[in-house]
C-alpha cells in the first residue's frame, strides 16, 4: 500500500512563518500516521524558487538569485529539522531534474496545441506574483497585500484552460471528495468554473529568473506550469523506472485556501492535457489569523516558528497548531492561547498523568508491578472509553480532522486522570490486603498510557519516546499501532521517573518575554554587566552533576557547535555546546564535565539539547570546560 501526500512548495523570498509550519506539520502528522499503519509513504515538500520577486530581492541584497534562494532554503531545511518534519523528498524548482521535466511538459503541450503564443495585457502585483482584473482590486491596489499593481503588456504563451472547463466541472461533481472542505468545492464551481474560464498566461519575458522555454529562449516558464509540476517531477515523471508509477496519483495535496484555485482548476487541467490521472484529493485549509488578518510575509504580521520551538519544543508547537484550529477553517494565533494550551493539555493532563502513574509505581512497587493484580469496578468504563475513542480517532485522522483526532486522545487522558481520583491508590497503599487491587489500578493506568503514547506519535513523536522511557518501553511489538485495539498487551511493567515531560509555564512572565523576543544570533557579544544579586534559594534551584562524554561529533554547517552524548549516572543526554573552536570531538570524548541538568531542553540546529556544559573563559577569549579536580563518578551531584 502506498500513500503520497504533499505540501505546497514554499516561496523563499524570505524566511517562513508559523503559517507555513501549520501546513507542513499537518502533512507530517498524516505521513507519520500512515507509516505507523504500514503504508509505503511518499511525503513531499519543497520550494518554488523562480520569479520576478526573487530576482528583485536578490538584486536588493547584491547576490545572484541562485545564491539568494540557496541561503533561504538552507534555513528552511533547518527549520523542518527543528520541527521534526519527516519529509521523504525536498523538491526545488531549481533542481536540474525538475527543469528538464518542466521544459518537456511545456513543449509537449505546445506541440499538441494546448499552448499558443499571443500577447498579455493586465494588472500585476510583483510581491504576490499574481495577476488581477480591474474589478478585483481594492481601492486600486492588490487585494491580498494592499500594494500598488502595475500594468503589464508583453508577448506570452497561453495555456488553453478554457478548453478543460466542462471536464473539470464534471469531474468535481462526480467526485465529491476531490475538493475538501465542501465550502471550497462550492467556491470553485460557483465563483470560477461556472462563471467561465479564460486562457492562462504561462510564460514571461519581463524577467529572466526562471526556466527557459527551450524552443523560445526569450521566454521563461511562468509559475503555473513550473511550480505545479513539482508534484510529478519529484517522482521522476517522463523518466524510466521511477517513483511516478508507484505513487501517482497523489492521495492528497495539502494547500492553503488562498492557492486552492490554482490546485483545483489549473493543475487538474494541465494533467488532463497531459492525459495523466488527477490527484485523489486537494484539501484547502484555513489561515492562521493574527491581529485580525491573514499572516503574510507581504503584510509583515508573521510569527517566527523557530523562536517558539526553541522555547517550548517542537512537540508543543505541533500539538497547538493541530489541536487549537479545526483543519479547514481559519484560526486565531496568540501567544496566550499557545501557553494556555501547553499548561492545560500538556502539563496538567498528559504530563500529570505520566508523572503520577510512574511515581506511584516507583513509590509503592519500587518500579516493577507484580503479576498478580485485581480489577476494580471502574476498569470496564475506562476500557470502553479507550476502545471507543481509538476507533473515532482513526476515523477522524483519515478525514484530516486533526483537532478531533487529538480530542479523542485527550478524552482517554482525562478519563485516566479521573480514574486515579476514583480509585484513590494512595488509600489502597495503606492496607496490605489491597496490594493486588493497587497493582491492578496502576496496571490500568500504565497500559492506558501505553495506548495513548502510540496514538500521539504522529503528532508528538518526541513525547512518545519520553513516555516510553518512563514506562520501560522501546520500539517493538508492544508499540505497533495495531496493539492499541487490545487492552492488556503489557505483561511486565518496569517504570522509572524522569523529569516532567511538560513543565508548567509562568504565563505572565512568558507573555512579557515573547513580546520582546531575543534570538541567540542577535545577542551581543559584549560582556554582561551583572548587578543583580541572587539568594541561596535561587542558587539551589540549579542542578549540577558530573557527566562523562562518551560520544562527540561536529554539528553539520555549524562551525562553533559540537553535539555530545554525555553519561550522567544511568542517563545518557544529548547536549549541543559552542565549543568546537576549543575542542575537537576526539579530544572531548572521555572528559568529565559539570552539566546543568535541570535546564529546559531546547532545539539547536534541529538537535534537542538536554542541558548545558559549564565552561570558563578568560579576557582573551580562551575557553575551558569545567570538570572535577579529582576522580568522581558520573552522576555525582555538584554542591
């Protein structure tokens, strides 16, 4: 079984914002889910790198267009690593293979009469790369970004879009799931197709940064054929023995609603002209709204996802994006809503359930549950809730109802938390005659937690691993998706408490700091003038332990960073440090260092750093990692 899912290819005129992350996280969650169900998945994302706007931006900063997009694409790929995006292919429209496919498609359509040369006259918005008619303007300006448009008149090639109008209407009406949600389908039919289509300009001569029309070099291929063809060029279309036959047609194209017209009218018409199958579904989701308007680079009201991920971790951001907003509808983004959701759902519900369950198994049974257990009167209700919501979750995620899928999971989590209050394990622990009842209660909790941990993996893959670490699981037979349908798969339970997976956040403090964000790259290198004193109560909050470096490597594309595996007692942590100018990976291995172990984990260059190595530096900039003067075991506490 194969499954092919795509995001739009993003326009690298600047860094991406949280709205782009929304689409990509949704696609990633679906790709991960399908992989867990045994599908051979192809998850495609990428960048649309041609056009006049890129050419102009490159001129503004004094570099070639290729250099300009290369730098942005590197940043985008780093962002996707940071957000744990598991794409299978990253397509760039500057890729040699893509260019060759686009040129062949353009020539084929020209030779068969679906493309012809004429002259274009119209109104054009360069920042939005879009043409508009007079009546579409708002107060004479671009309806999307409110900027000036210019009259354009130039020779161009046109695609006979009008030729495929009736076929498109017929296909959409006969395939009600082709465009989702249904409101988008009605919009395409009533506002565009049934009104009448005009032929489409598919080449430009007013700029050069694009794919040349190989039989008429004065022209470059315009965005519609260039960008949209990525979905098949990435699969090796027109090649031999490629992935095209294996994965096409796509199961779903995920796009924002502002570009659904291009994907549901222009793209299918091009495929019809090529005599190729149409994608099975195009899903046009809503916008993230901030300050009452669509988040947009052109408007400037954007949120940088990398700042949020570095503060809260990728799983928290992924969860918020898919839980807070009904996929398909617009949704408001605010920092307060994000922090509130993290505190209520992740810290209070899931975090507390994990922490309380594991702590009680450790406290009452030294981490290992006995095999003799007795059920209680609440178990049937818990099992019924789990079974019912497992089935609903699977139905909802198949329909791309991510918020409802997560709600199904949280119904289970909330029921398990209520189960703790109902069964009062702390009272059962006081009576030796209730030991088997207590073991039964804790088994129900940890088995429910096992099922929850598998269900959340498509959305929060790192959290799944953290839960498994605490309940003694590793990837294997008991973590297969199918096991969530059968309660009681755990036979042995060995639990060990670690740090809370989602600590609570001080809302007011966070909102103040987010209002004045400071990124690591923008901080001054000047010495800090430390005038504030701290009390002993503040100091003892910092947990310092001795760690031993057991593995060390350079971080790719980061001259100053090393990533180390550090053994701290019976734990192994990954820590990223800016010490590559002072230590080689080889000489750092084997050293014992002082580590801050209760520092909030952050993502650095896509790597989760779980602590800080303490170092000292002198006035000349020399740096030395701090370690014990004598022999000291790893895990020893620094006092």
